[in-house]
């Protein structure tokens, strides 16, 4: 992935789902750990 993918992801989250940001971040971390 491109190095700026996290910034793009955060921008989308803040615009569309600001109230779900923490939830999405924890899910993303779990997914990253699972993928390793």
C-alpha cells in the first residue's frame, strides 16, 4: 500500500463516520494483527 493510505483512511472516517472512528481503528488493528 502507499504510505499515505492511513491519512486517506482517517479523512474518510472523519467525514463519514466520526462517531465510529475509535471502533474502526480497533477493528483495523485487529485485522492487521490477524493478517500477519
